[in-house]
C-alpha cells in the first residue's frame, strides 16, 4: 500500500492523494484504491509533461488528451468559462452594446407580457454584471459571449435549417443558413420551422382558434437549447 501511494505521488503532477484501504471480497483480501476528482486539472504523468502525459478515458480506453481538451480542463480548473474570457481580437463597441441592451429588454417585455410585469431598462452595467462585458480598470472589453450576441464574427456561430423529403435526409426541399446575432438567428430559425409545419384550426363553441401541429413554445425552446449547447 505504501509503494502504491509513493508511486502515484512520484509519477503524477499535481500531487494526487489516493484513499487506499483493505477490503475482503469473496474471501480474498484486496487493496482498494479510490482517487477522487481534483480541482487542479489537468493531472498528468510527470515524466512525459503536460502535453504528452495527460490522458482521458474514452469508453474502456485511455487516450492522450489533445490541445483543445487540455485548454478545457485548464478553464474548468480556473472556474472561468470560455464565454467569460475577453475576446482580444475584438474592440468594444458601445453602439453594439446599447443595441444589445435594447434587444434584451424587448425580449424581456415579450416574456412578461402575460403577467404585465414592469421591465426595467437594460444597461451596459447589466452586461458587465452578467459577464457579457468585462470592466478592466475602467476600460470596457468584449468577452467571447459579447461577440455572437452583436456583430458575430465567429465563423461557426450560425444556425442551419433544412427541410428534407420523406424520412431520409437525402433530398432537400428547403435549406437556409442564418448568421448575425444569435437572438436574431433564433427568430429566423423559429420562423423557418413555422413555415414548414401545418397550421390548423380548433373550434370551441363559437370561437375558432388557429394552432400549429406542434406547440410553438416547444419549438422555440428546442431551437434555443440547440443553439446554446
């Protein structure tokens, strides 16, 4: 047990403190080793270095972690997400920030329409509080979350919608790709879906109410969830 503890300590960095004990299983005395998730990821084999000595489990195999996974592990360790990091390639644009504030307030008003709840103005300070904009010693900086919500220069931050013939995804009947701010993309994708599903009517007494074949709230929620995965 001491040898196992020393080997783990000598070979791994940052240092790992396993919980090692004895247990009896089917009449045999076995050594049980428990290693709990640590907060100093990535952990790696000291002699190989971080780039070559970090491994991840994929199904039943251990595979070297690539550069993207290493960065993700380091972000998890620092308690900072990619969205909160400053986008150094972009400059902060106050006009874009103000337009975003206006758009957010518009959606908040729409969301509270049924309750008639009063909606306060959304300000740049709100964007700072939400981590969309970073205030560094009085200088406002855009984060990675600010970019796709404004001019969206990220090449892959787009929504693609398609309508196929039948159940096989082979023949396109309609296909669109939406770019721009994510909230505008969501609205355009939502309109695309409504365009291609059936609209019927339900009559209750003397009242005729039109309704889509799928609940529109579910459609919007599905698009939002797919966009921010």
